[in-house]
C-alpha cells in the first residue's frame, strides 16, 4: 500500500517579524554613525614646580661637573710619602732650647768658677800660686764641672732632638691624615656628581615617559578607528534575531491504499449500497466499478 505525502510549512509570527525589523533598523542606524575621534587633551604636562626642579637640578649638575675630583685624587696618589729622612729636624726644635741649655750650663760654669777660685786660694796658701802646681789644682777642681757641662749639654741636646723628632713624626702623621681627608672630600664630591647625574637621568626619564605617552595617544585613536568597522558590524549582527518561535502547519494527502481500505470497511458494514443503482451483478464487481 502506498503512503500519503506529508508537507510541513513554517511561518514566523507577524509580531516577531515586526520586532525583528525594528531591532535591525535600530542596529543599522547605530552602525551607520560616523567615527568621531577624540580631539581633546589626554596627556598632562609637567607642572611649573617640576619644571623649576628640572632646571635647578640641571644647573647643580653642571656646577658639580665643572670640578674634576679624579685629578685631585691622582695628584694625591702620585705625591711622595713624607718621611723623617727628608724632614728638617732643626725646624721642629724648640726655640727655647738654647736658652734652657745656656741657663743650665751657666749655673755649672759659675760653680766651676767658684771651685777654680777656691783652688787658687789653696795654692796661694801653699805658696804655689802661679806655677804648674796651681794649674793642676785648678784643673782638678774644675774637671767635675767640665764633665757635668758635657753631660748636661749632651742630655739637653738629645732631649731637644727627640722632642723635635716627635714633633716631625706628628707633623708627618698630620699630613697623612690631611691627605686622607682630602681624598675623602674628593671621593664625596665624586659621589655627589654621580648623584646629580642620576637625578638628571631621572628627569630625562620622566620627560621621555611623558613624550611616550603623548605618542601613544594618536596610536590608540588609530587602533580605535581600525576597530570601529568591526564594532559597527557587530551591532548589525546583534540586531539579527536568534531562535524565534515558529508556527508549523502539516497537510496530508491520502494515498490509493488508504482509499481502498476505507471503502472495504464501508462495504463490510453496510453491504453494497449501490446494488440497486448498478442493476444487479456481483457485489465485488460493483465495488470495483465504484473505484
């Protein structure tokens, strides 16, 4: 038996079509808007205080770089080391050294003179004044004082020399400390110069960042203009509807087998309703004539 043919028709409801049309028209209006770039300021410049700081830092850096600390350090390094061998010890002796020596020796000489006079008096008393015996007596009387003068003079001279030597050593140590102090000052100046250069470099970095930001602004506008077309196209796509309710209508057309089956059922229930009309004959023949 053959089957009937089934057809399906889908129709979008009218109110959905109306909404779809309205959304699409609105999206097309948005997509048709021209691209309007932003032309206002977007990068803030440096403040007056910052500009003043930049200028002051630049001036201080130029002043600091005007001095060459490395030259002073090299001069100190090349200078000969002070030594006692090249020192003038006499220049460090006390100006009162001779006065002290003269006073000490003067006292001894006066005592020697008193001893010599006593020896003369003894020689006179012995009747030997003016002869060799008197000279021997005087020499013996003054000899201890002469030795004392020699010892005192040597001791005072040695003490003066040692004092002058200690003064020279102290002066050499002072010179070395002075060199170290100068080297420290020169090193500090060099560190200050490096610090000023670092501050100047920071200023340059701030200015570079500002310039870089100013360059990025038109680039961002260019990128935004490139993305404008796809953005507007996306608006049109957003205006297209997604899944919408659809009404379905099915229509069926009966086949030959279905008609025969229906006729046989009708014949079985009511017999041959057309026997009188057909003028007798078999019922099957009459039914066949109907179909």
